[in-house]
C-alpha cells in the first residue's frame, strides 16, 4: 500500500456512501445505502457508516496506517472546526451532532468535514470543470441552489462557514417565499421546486398542456424534470419557463461575477440536464448584468462530474485541506 489512501464519507438525506479513494480521485471501493434519517437516529447512522468504512478497508486488505484520513461531506449548517452539525434541513433531528469527533474516535484517524455544497465545489475544482483554475465558483441547480467559492486557490469559509450561500442572495424584493424564510432569494426563483412553481402558477392560463401531460395530468405533480422534458420536445410554454428561471439565475451569476471575478463558474443538476435551454438565457442575463472585462475572463460551463461529484466531494475536501 502506498499510504496515500483516503476514506470519503458522504452523508445525504436520502442515501449515504463511503468510498476508499486515492489522492488522484480514483475510487477503489464504494458502499452506499439509504440513510433513513426518519427511522434511525444520528448515532445509528454514524455507526453504520463507520462499519462500512471498516468493511472497505478489510475488502481491500488495507492496513490502517495506509490511510491518511477521512473526509466527511454532510448537509450544513455545520462548524468545520469543531465538526458539529447543526440541524441540516435534509437530516431531521441532527441538532448539534459531533460528526467529526465521532469518526475520529470510531476510525482512529484524522477527520475533516465540510458542508456538501462546498465539498462538491472542491471536487469540481480538483477533478472536474474547474480543474487548473485558482478562482472558481460551483453552483447546483437542484432542490436548492447551493454553492462553493474558491478564491485565489482556497475554499472561502467566511466568519462562520456561511460563505458561498449564493442561492440566498436577494434577486427580487418582495418575491416568492424561500425555504430559508426570506423573500425573493435566487433559490426561490431558479431552483427545481421554483421552476415547478413557475409552471404551476402559469398553468392556470391553460398553455401548459404538454407539461401537464408529462406530470400525469396533475398540476401539483409538475416537477422541473417535466418542464425540461417538454422544453426538449420544443414545447413553447416549457421553454418560456426555463427562460424565466434562467434569467433569474443569470442575474445571480452576474452578481457573483462582479464580486469575485472568477475564471470559471460550473453549474450542476438542471443546467446539465437542460443544456442550452437554460444556459442561453443565463448567458443573455450575464451579458446584460456583468461587465465585459469580467465576462471575458470567465467561462460558464456545466459541471463535469455528474453523480461522481458526490463520491469525490468527501475525498476532495481532505486532499485540498492538506495542501
Ligand atoms: Zn433563501
């Protein structure tokens, strides 16, 4: 063994995974299973993950000395220094859970922890769309709009680990209510649920037939996925919805560009699935709301890692911190 192995632990609301990887991001072994936070308490989930990590080491016949450490990617908010997790929305009941301390004890290895959006940003920076840059921004466009910011070659944490909460910048005063309690956040205007809501509200006007058919005829069941599918078929209503969401997203991205002057911004999830249908309106808004010299220095691209991003997130956060 080369002594360069890393254990990556990804704790998600739906499923969790443990990987054994090299410093280059090659996954040697992987185990995953449903997290079931409603059925199992935090301690039970953590003990199961530690057991999975031990199974991986046994399966690869790895002596404990060959592992550098453990990276843990988990829903935030969390404190990266103490390693305590504070009630992530996707992990009900996880109030004040000392995740870092638990794995340090259970696996007798050094542990680093990062919120999942920051960890995925590090993975895209190390191994994906942002490789080779020093100023990079990653944004997911999924259930929420999460982000991570790398400035001058370092992940920005801010005063208390809330740097990069790009999805909660205000885009529209008195706009729709966001899950965070504020109004008019980018996340309330351009995330998957926000796109579905735009369609549902417009659906009242009767131009939504294709989207509605894809949703089984039930307006309440419309998701962003149905809108992307209908838009790909050329449905004008769905295209218009994506244009509207993309424009909001573009305004948010232009704001980020004006503040950080990044070389590359990578967009995940819906941006990857919808392609030009959302990238074009984003680019049009960026052209309108960001300076040319800033735009000229920056590429806006789809994220490159796809599902591998989550597996590599926990690995990347360990590697990046040890530089
Ligand atoms: Zn918000």
